[in-house]
């Protein structure tokens, strides 16, 4: 097994690109291991509706990155206090969904540190009934990777708020995340340490030596990784456009009356828009709704579509920013 050292880059789009590059282009007969951390980021599973998984207003306010991964499973929040691991190897026909194979070395390392970790259910690692790790897998062309989180010292208040979505606002066929009780690894250690010391101890335990074999990325490798980063993981259509069809409802009472939006999204774009309410306006709201069609469901896109519009003419004096706040709260 060879270690892929990402030099603690906190750009998760780059880390995912490195992981995918190793999966597709490095020696197919070799097994590779990665660790990666990141700035505050929500990562949604391949088959999920991104908008349904995130607290949009909170994410924008706190500058939380949003990415989609290649593997399935549910949405997770990570920050610098999480360290994720990934094992990239040949698909022998018996390893996909065999999470025990890939989590066991990590569990053994945690147990050496006094953490009573064990695999629970299909793909979680727990301590005393609380989750410290979720795992997912992706397979293609005879190769697979199995990766998972390790909630070492994550800000759990941020985790809860960033993923807190009103289920009545979205109706879709996306795979919903299952929220679990979580805890951090650090509070279960017998001896306190920072995340870098924790990472090194795990690395030496997993490899069984302090002399870790490493892959040296060439300039050609790095250019290819950057290309994957740009074309997939920083691509709006990948993160939001892959979302399945969804119906979104927004309803709010203003002094001038109640306004309700019913929107149908497909691949993250508005395909149908109907506006209801008991407000009084001098112009037909159907014109306003039509300007939303084809727009990405994001504040800036709708704002641009309405650039020449005075919403007071449609909603009896209600400011445009108040309407946008309602749509993207």
C-alpha cells in the first residue's frame, strides 16, 4: 500500500480530484491510501438532491462550500476538525459494500488510542452508540475506493445548522440523508492530542511502520488533477444540476398579503413556476414567474432574471430583496 500525501490541502474539490485521478489513472494493481481535511464543506452523495440537503441561507452566510462526490450515501458536513480517509484499490468482486474490510484498520487504530470504536449498521463507525464516521464507496472499471469521515474535533453546532432543512419545503425523489447522533473522537481519547498528531498515529498504525511509502506526484499528474477539479468538482452542473426533479414550496405572510411560490426544478433549474397569494399588484405575477423559467435555483440567478423588475408592482409594495429572502431562506 502506498500513501498519497495531499500536503494537508484544505480545498476539498482538489482532494476529490486527486482521489478520482488515483482511482482512474494510477497503477491498477496497487492499493493507495489518502487522508484529507477541508475548510467548512457540505458533501452530498451522488444520488441526492443538493438543495434538499443544505440550509441554503446558513451555507451562504457562513461561506460553507458545497460539493457532490462520486460515491452514494448521505450528506455530511466537514471542517478542519474532520479528517477523512480513503482507500483506493482493485475491485476483486467481493469488496464493494464490504465496509468492514476498509474500516477495520481504522477501527483498530482508534481502539489503540482508547476509543471504543466499532462498525455499526451498514457503513458507520460508532462510539457508545454515537456516530464518529460515515463511509461510502464508488467503483468503476475494475477499481474502487472506500472513503469515510473521522469526526475528530468538528464543530457540531455548525454540522447541525448547515444540514438543517425544513422537509416540507422540498418534495423530490432524491435519496434523503438519515441524521444520526454524533460525537467527536477527541473527547473519547485517553490522552489528548491535536489533529496532526492523531493523523500521524493513525497513519503509522495503518501502515504498521513509521517509514511510510509515498507516491510522488509529477507535474503531469498535478495538471490532470487540476483539470478534474475544474471540470467536475467546481462545476455547478455537477453539484446542483445532477439533482433529481423536485418540487419546492415557499410561503410567507407579509403586511401586504400572503405570497406563495410553487416551483418545479429539474437538474437544478426552474422548469415550472406558479405564484399564488392574496396580495394586490398592478401587474400580472405570471410575467414574473415566467422570467424564472430556465434559471438556476440560486439567488444570484433569480436576481439577475428580475434585474429590470420592480416587485412592488406585482406584490403591492414588497421589496425585491424581501422576496429573494423568502425564496432562499
